[in-house]
């Protein structure tokens, strides 16, 4: 049974992007979705640390991968 619609969208970006780019993209997503978009940036090193509380919480929860550059790079959308 579906749950309630989300009140916001939390996005995890793993890597070292320019923060201005992350916030600009989240602003566009927020306008498109009509929901607050909350980006969090973690380096690859942080993402692989099992002692990081945020990482531990995320890894124990269901995830939705939107873009995986290791497998999606070079693919064209249909």
C-alpha cells in the first residue's frame, strides 16, 4: 500500500562536485517538483566510512539510484 506523498526530497551526491552546481541543480529540481530538495554532498572517502552516522543510516534504508556514472555514462535516454 502506498504511503503518504513526500514533503521533501533528500538527495545524496557522492563525489566532489562544485557545491554551486549541486545547489543550482537542486533549485531546478525544487521548482520542477514543487517540493523542497535537500542536497547532501559526501566524498567517496566519506561514503565508504562505515562509522559515519549519515552513511550508516542511509545504507540501512531503501535507496533509489537516479544516476550511476559507473553504469549509465554514455547511455542515451529513450
